[in-house]
C-alpha cells in the first residue's frame, strides 16, 4: 500500500505545471517593497524624500511613479530600473502590466501631456527597443487613465549588452511656458523577462490537483496506520 501511495505522489509531482524562471527580481512587488529595483530622480539617483516613488496598497502591491505634482521632487523625470543579464543565444519575452493616469486631460484648457517610456538602458543614458536598436520598447503620452499589458519578444542582440537594464521612465511634459502642473502617475506590475523555447530553465509550481493528491495520500496513509497499528 505504501508503495502505491509513493508512486501516486511521484506521478503527481511529475505532472506539476512548469513556471518559467524570470530574470527580473520582485517583478510583482509581492512583498510591497522595491527590493531588487533602483530608483532615480532627474539623473541624480535615489534622492527623493517625497512621493516620487510609492507603492499601491496591498495585498497586491504595484510600483507607482509620480511627477508634476506638489508632493514630488522631480523637475524632469523619475525612473525605475533593474540591471539584468540575458544569456547569449536565447530568445526572451518581456511581460509587464502598466496603468498610466493624469490629473488633467485633453478636455482641459492648457493641458500638456506628460509621458512615459519603457526601454532598455546600457548605462550611458541611451535607450534601446526590443529589437536592440536605439529607441524604446514602448512609449505613450498620458491623457486620462489608460491600462496596458505588454507581451513583447526581445531580439537576441540584447544579450550582448554588458550593462543592460530594464527601465520605466515617467517624464514631465513641457511647452514654451513650462508644464501644466497637473500630476501624472505610472503604475508598474507583473514584470517578467523569461526565456522561450525548448531550452528554458523551469521551476515547478504546485497545482491544485497536486496539493489535493498529496493531502489524499496523507489521509490514506494515516487511516492505514490507525487500522493496522503501524507498518507491517
């Protein structure tokens, strides 16, 4: 009987779904902190003591960048980034959920849109897109509230960068008279960069069926122990 139970548990373990390991640390901000991430205000580093970088309330926290509001320090931009390393010859996919919003909109007189970019950096201030060329992965003006879900394949050339970083930058919009002093925010969550293809590194994620099977096996074993007084 014990052999049957052990065999069943091993079968359930082998059937557990595989979750791909991400090169991003704390991409879901599940501990409601910026662990693994770096923050920058106006190119001067993590200097803000106000609300340039906050976190949405738990239990499902997300990073939130703010600009152009009275409780922020940035004059130009706030940037959230993480240094990463990609293996040569592997194909990767970037996934991220974003929500951008502004205090004013194009329906208001004098509105000047703030904007944000998602890009890869190389440590020099230059930005690169998913194709490994100068540019951005994604950018948009902020006009009211909009949500985005990005799922983008990355070119293998990005693995050649020695100082690669994934960056989310929120910038203040200006015209010849300045900004409109209307605050904007960018929420960042569920960030992952995972290898795709047959050679991926996978980590096991227990399914509900697996957990149920393990519990059932334990109950059967316990009942047998009580009925026989121990293993025979």
